[in-house]
């Protein structure tokens, strides 16, 4: 079989991995060097966060009902939002036609928690409130995206336009895998208890974009077999499947030697990974092997496949087994109406499991190098959408300010960063754009966001894009 000579670009691509792996050995140790030998690029400095669990609340949690306490709003009930606060800013089509924008104060009880003194919703988040000093609270995030699909795409990939790699894909590309039998990047989609108004979640959000396909997220299903077709068909023993894969990979290898197409190489790796996962996935998903103390910690809901508590426990089991990045989605935070009827369900779903996850990781010595991220794609408006009463209301999308939190992995616990005005409508100090947020996360993973690039279509592409972005040092321990 005739094969083309290796091009200059191919030579330096493969050679660079070898040089990077050698340098990485002296910089951050054997485990990182092994990751480099599997195709990872060289971190610019020793990473604080070697693994990431990203808990995305799909729909946009209401910041003033959770973490951004606004007691002055009690006197503003049913009064119109002043134009001096709104400043002509863009509204969605769902409320732009309203004749009034009546203020809806939060109906929930807030208290100061921990030594950090954060005022938060202790009525619906009693477990999480006890972890306040382990958490880095950010109340001044902002984005340009005002609708779900572009906003989720932006917070996940750094751009409102689809087709870019998401944060998990960048982590896989940059740090590589730590486990031969599981993917570097796994996606879990939880089923919320209340399913009144769920947003669609597309697999393109966790794609590898222009990176090699091996860096895309692998979605584990919440019911049945975690991955379709991972088990052998009836009557097909492992030996026959192994022979089939060997034959397919031999053909793919010939094609790869001839054309050096990276997607062919990815296909070979995926076949091999799928075969190895036949043994590793059943052990991973066997949560009944967990002691009773685990279910006491996470709650009985953790026994129910697909619940948020189950996915939180699975996230711990995944990072414990060396998975680099775990993305969890929890839906139905889009509270345009009936917030009082839905918010308690949402908070009950996530409160105990989130607190348990932090405690579980810490007990196992994993929290120091596992970064846990919690948040949505934007915030909500202080004014009510639709019918308003003292005990119930709805809120529209609001990109001008929203709250997120991080814990572990080098994030500074007990910090409350950023401040919004009395209406939680505009940021008055320490703004954090989502580009800054991404730059800070990459810094915790050992990368200078300006130099962490991938050459595509003649450009050095970055997660943080071409507009200004900065690392926020106050968020780093």
C-alpha cells in the first residue's frame, strides 16, 4: 500500500506532543506527562484544577431569589421599574409589550451565612448555606445574550454562534485524559422534579467544534443502558466483537497512514474506547455498591436514576475514576411565571446534592484539585412578567447581571465578589464578563487564556475570543 510522505505540519504536530510531554514531566509530574503523551497540549503552569464538575442550571436562575439579597425592594412592591435604572436597555419580546414593569420583591427568607456574611435564601437552600465559606460567590456576571440558545452557547463555548468547542472540550484538549477506560469529558442530563417549562438542550453544546472529535462530550443516558449500543448484541461474544473492531481499525489505520486525516484517527480511538467501556461503565454506574452513608449524605433521591442527586453522585464517581470534565445539566429554571410554584422544586432538587458533593469530594481528598461550578446562562428581572401578587410572580430574562458560584480547584472560598444596584438590574462594582469567567477557569486549569489557542481557518482560535478578557485574581485562593 502506497502512503504519502508526512507533511511538515504533520511532523511538527506529532513532534510537538513528544517535546511537550517531556517538558511537562518536570513541570507538573508524571500524571500530567501521561496526559500529554495522549495528545494534550502543554499547560503554561501547574494547574490548580485538574478536574472540573460544571453544574449548569438551564433557564437562568433568579439571582435576587437566591444569592443577591435586595431588602430595599420590599417598599417597591408593584411600583414601576424607574427608567433611570432600565436606561433603555434591551428587553425580550416576552415583556417588551408590557405597559408596566411592576417590581416583584423576593418572597423568600434571606439570612447572612458563614463567616463570609453572604445574605442568601436559607429557606430553600438550607444545606448549601452551610457550605458558604467553602464557596466563591460571584454576583456580577454579565453577558450580551438575552435568549436561551445563544446564551447557553455563549456561557459554554465563549460565543453565541454555534460550532465552537465548549469548555469541556477545551479541558480535554488541554489536559488530556487520566483514564484509559472512560472518556475525558462526560455529559449528564438530570430530570427535574417539576417539568413545567423545560428548555431544549442540544448535543451541539458539548461538541468539540473545530477541535478533534475525540474531545467532544460523551453523553450518558439517565435510563436504560448509559450509552447506546455499548453492550454486545444477543449471541455476539466479546471475542467476535474484538475481532470486528480489530478489522475495522486495521482498515482505518491504512486510510490514516495514507491521508493523515485526524478524524480517521479519532474514529480508531472511539472504537477502542467503546470496547474498553464495556467493562468500566457497568462498574461505574453500580451505585448500589455505595455505602448507606452516601445516600444519607446525598439524599434518597440519589437512588433514582436520572435525578439531580443521582447525577451529582455520578459526577463524584466519574472524577474519582479520572474523568477530566463532567458537565451536568438541570432544566426548568426558566421562571417566566409561577415562580413560587416551581422554585421550591428546583431548589429541593439541587440543595442537598450540591452540598453533599462538596463534602464528599473534600472527604475523599478530591476537592482541592476538582473545580465545581454552579450557575445558569443569565439572570432574571426584578420586575414581574405577567400576573403579580405578593406570593407569586414571574421574571423575564436578564443578561445585565447574574450570580454563579465556584468551589474547590483553586477557587477562593468565603469570597463574595461583585455588587449590583438595589434592583439587581445593573452592576455597580467589580463586573465579571463571561469572558473573564472563562479566563479565570482556564487559569485554574493551568492555562494563559491568551496563549491557549488552536489554529483553525488561519486564525489562532481561543475560548475567550478576540475581545478583552482578564483573569479575576480575587476569585483565586
